[in-house]
C-alpha cells in the first residue's frame, strides 16, 4: 500500500478502494487523546466492517525510529468511530489500520505528529 514518503501530519490514507481519516485534534505526548475516525469507500458505497481478531479494526502506531509502538482499537458510537490512545513521546508516528471490509483484509497507512505541548 502507498505510504506517505515523508512523515508528518497526514491524517488520511487509502488503498485505492477504501479510505481512513482521523480528526485534526491535536495530539500531545503522554496525554490521552480521543480522535474521530472515519472509514469511507472511494466509490461512495458504505464501508461494512467485519470483526477481525475480535475487533472491528486494529490500529498500530510506530514511532519514527521503530522503538515505541501503540496498539488500539476503534470504539463505535452509532455510525461514528473514535479511538482513544496515549502516545509516549513527541515525534512522528506511522499508523497502520487493519480491518476486514467486504471479505478483504485492508491495510491503510497514514501518519500523525505528536507534540510536546
């Protein structure tokens, strides 16, 4: 899957068929953040998530140097999704979203910048 060449705040990514987008809520190191999460299809059809390993999706965040990781899952509130996470240090993180949609395992990457304050 294509990934951003440069890390930074690239809060949307796609795999050519489906898209994942995160809200622009500021992310501060060592503080819990709640980010709105949206799954969409590029063809306008609704995304139908099927549980994958017991969750609707898995989200892995890896620090730029690969030394720290965060693993979380989305919470569903009606048709909307949200993730709660705490990033241990200020820097750029690459996020990989894994989910099953229409029987296909999807991996979509994006990146966020975590600041000190």
